[in-house]
């Protein structure tokens, strides 16, 4: 029975991780391409292309966004939908279902969000830069899991499960932060329209409607209502993901069907496009030097590198000592530090929050340099720490 239960938890995670690994490679390629393009002789075309505006006219409603923000506001809703589906599954039938098993990674994730935000605020100080306090709070699942994949059998599946659980809880907190702190005004009328769409989805489910297409207009209404309400539009994706039933619905596994259909779209198309549109920084003309002398840049770096490893690791070890929680099977206490360091890879959601926090191009560039450098350092540090534990175990170091 225990083996069957483990299979139910691990197999979906394995499928999820496989896409994340390849997605991480494509994401890295897209980020590198963005940097090369933004620093090439054709750099003007990079910024003019992503800055070109597209209008959506729906009679009385007109939405005018540049191409970058169509990706950030609309396509990234697909990314957050997949996150919502994964969160729902973990809460109902995965690692977050068992309170005892979930206690340690949940507390670790909270520590890994709080301490980076505190360190960022202490270094960045007041002023406009303070609006970016949540930038180092995020963990990029694709990159972090990709590094674990490169380590192969040097790390157990328990380490992967622990890191993924932390990242999922991290995503929950990041979603709440975006909803509460990075909205743009508030329209109760549009919020009620979005709520009406949500209630209609629930009503359709009560009626036993299992086909996907009747829900598509409702999803569009929820997205539009959320966008126009002033709450960030991607929250609509999360809400819709949480509404997807985990257990078989009318004999059909809707959750798995949707995740298998949309997770590759998210990992291989949406997130790389997001990176291509957001990761480009023209580092010429002293921009890099200016960024490295900026408190904002170092606040992001310190938050990701120092805040994440201490926040996750110290909280984990304290939880193991003072609660009844345990680490996943096959994971050792010494590996907690490596996982904590990998938590400092904050690429995708960190860039996303940066775009919400700042409108000043100078602050955007400084924060992005901090994200790049902090994520690289965290990745290298996490790899070294996990390899060191493995070498000790095998007696080779």
C-alpha cells in the first residue's frame, strides 16, 4: 500500500520534472538569446519589437498593451494556470496532503520568502527601489530542477521532491504577494464580473459538464474581469487552475489531461517567450558598472544568495528539531544547504515581479542584473554543496 501511495505521488512529479528539465534548457537558451540580441548591433530592433503596441477592441472595451506585456499579462496566465493545477494536485493528493510531511517544506518555503525580503529591504533602503522587496522571494522551478537533473543519481528523488515542494509553496506565496501588493487600483464592478465567471465554472461542474470548450468563454471573462479590476491578470490563471478537479470527474481525469496538454505549452513556449521578451538588457555604455555600484542590484543578489540559503536551510533544520516533521525518504540533513542555495535561482517569477515593481528603465536594468548574477551564484553554490555531500558519502572528498 505504501508503495502504491508513493507511486501516486512520485509519478506525477516525475512527469512534471521531465518537462521542467527540458523547459529549463530552452528557458536558458531564450535568456541568452535575449541578452545577445539586446547587446548586438541590432539591439534597437529588440526593444522596438517588444515595445510595439497591439490593440484589442471589444466594443466598449479596448485593451492596448505592448507585445512584452501581452506576454506578461495574457500568455503568462497559462503559466500560472499550470502552477494552480499543480498546487491543487499537491494539496489534494500530493506532498502537501499529509500535514506532517508538508510541515517542513512549507515552513522552509516561508523562511525562504521572508528572509530574502528582509535582507533586500535592509540593503535597498527606502525610495523607489523599496518597491522591489519581493523580487528575491521567488524560486525558478525549471532552472533549479534542471540543475538537479544534471547531477543525476548523485541526488536522491527525495531531494527533488523536497525542492519542488518548497518551490510550489514559494509560488503560492508569490501569487498572494502579486495579488495583494502589485495590483493597479481596484474596480469592484470588474472584480464581481470575474467572480461571476468563477461561480459559472463551479456551476458547470455541478451540472457535470466535462468538456473543455464550454469553459473557454468563462475563462476569457475571468481573465478580462481580473485584468480590468486592477488585480494582476495572471491571478485569473491561478484561480482557474485551482478550480480544476483533481479526482476523476465523471470518470475522466481532467486534471492530468489539462496538465499534460498545457504544461508543455507553458514550459516550451510561454516561459521561453517571457524570457526572450524580458531578459534583454543592453549592458553597454557602462550599464553593467553602474548596476554593480547600485544598492538595488546588491539587494537582489544578497536576497537570492544569502537570504534564500539561510531562510530555507535554517528554517528547515529548526523545523526538524522542534516539530514532528521529517525529510523525504533518501534525503539527508547535509543536503538541506544545497537545496537552500538552489532556491536562490529566482529567474522567471523574479523577472515577472521586477516588471510589476518598476517602471523606471534604470531600476529595471539594475534589478535584472541582480537577478542574473544572484541566480548564477546560487546555482553554482547549490551544485557545489550537493556534490560535496555526495563526495563525502562516497569517501572521495
